[in-house]
């Protein structure tokens, strides 16, 4: 390479501009050198109404310049009518039943979970086809749905998750890597029934062999590698792991961190040691088809916001892939 990582950082910072004022001013295109650069919508978590307003979220995505996303479930389910934010009626308890604040909070949490479960199992997932069309019409594809399965869920709940992801146009759902073999087998099998994948995410406790068991278990299981977490946890470049796992990777997350495990700070791209440029150029060189998602976790500087910072990250990626 003719430019080092910090050179790329300077170029990206210089090129980033403020977000546009019109939602549909221009459809974004963040495919560079054949590589889809996207964003996980978690990156906009501090923006107004990001968890509940699908139109507001779409504007943040378009203004950042991203044309593909890993969609967090909260905004999609809120749009589809989830009762998650509604008050829970504490019925079924005698009026004289004394409850501590902790017990009351637990009862409300359980009541809300049951209410959401009932809503999910009654929902026609055509609602998510409408959501998909709204986003696609604005130039944004949904390649991943982050509605996480859990071991205690019934097959009916898992069916809801994967059928919802399929309706949104996603190729996979993401969840945390589990050592519960029965659970990961169920996830892989259910994913295959819907023509999808379950991609497992790790944090700092990871290694190049972390996914071996689930990948051997089912063709429906795949990798969602967080390159920043990987570097922070192992102190090693993710490049060899990507080379090993490339045909089983559904998507990756990009962030810039140094070593030090959980204590390794997230920094603006180009200011830490995660080899983002090398990772992206490897993906391009090998013509890998999986998307790379910006996950904004460094502190937003005063006077900026998450949309501007995601835009800087996407520009950093563009410079790396067009070098």
C-alpha cells in the first residue's frame, strides 16, 4: 500500500460532510470495489427516535451514505406494532399481595415478555415486507436482522424470527456465540428451513477456532466476526481468521481498537491498531461476497453526531477499497 492506516484516517475525516436535509435527495451507494459497506443501525442509537421511528432511522441511514444495513429489531418491531413499550397491566394478583420494588419490576418484565411473545406469534410478517419496500425504495437493502434467538424460545418463536428476517430481505440473523449445542443445532436447522443463516457473534473472548463447533454442526450456522473485538481480545490481526473462514462468514463488523481485551478503547478509525484497511483490501482481493458493517462505538466528538461519524467511517472504507 502507498498510504498507511493513519493517512486513510486523515483522508476520511477531511472528506466527510454534514448530512443532507432531504431524505430522498439521492439514493446512497456504499458498494466500493465490489464490497458492500453497510452499517448496523445500533450505530445511531443516540439519535432522536432511533429505536421507535422507522422513517427517522431511514433518514439517518441515507444521510450517512449507507446502502446496506444490519437492522436492529427494536425499530422494525415498533413499526410493526410491537407492544414492547406499552404499560403492563398487573392482573391476576390479589390486591393484598405485597410486592417489593424488585419483585414488581420482575413481574412487569415477565408480563411484557409474555405480551410481546403473544404479539409476535399473531403477527402477519407481510408487515415486514412493507418495511422492506420502504427501505428498498430509498436505496437501502437489509442484509441482516438482529432479532436474537434464545435457548428457551419455542420453535414457533424461532419461526417468527426467521420468517421476519426473510420478509425483510435479510440473508441471516445474528446472535451471540453459544456453547449450548442443542440450541445452535436448532438455530442452524431453523435457518435452513427459511433459506437463511444464523451468524454467531463473539466479543473479546474469541479465537480463530471459536466458531469451529457450530460450523461443523450445521450448514445453517455461520460467522459474524467483529474485527475490533477480535483484535482487542486476541492481539492478533483478524486477517488469518477471515482467510480461514471466508466461505462461512455471513457478515463482519468494523471498528478500530487496540489490544487489551475489554479495556481496549474504541477510537475513531485510523487512530487505533485494528487493521481495517488490510481487512477491506483482503475482502476485495478475494472477491468475498459478505458485507462489512460499520459499528460506531467510539465517543462522538462534541459538535458532531452519529450520522456524521458513520459517514466518516464509510468514507474511510471507500478510500481503503479504492486505493
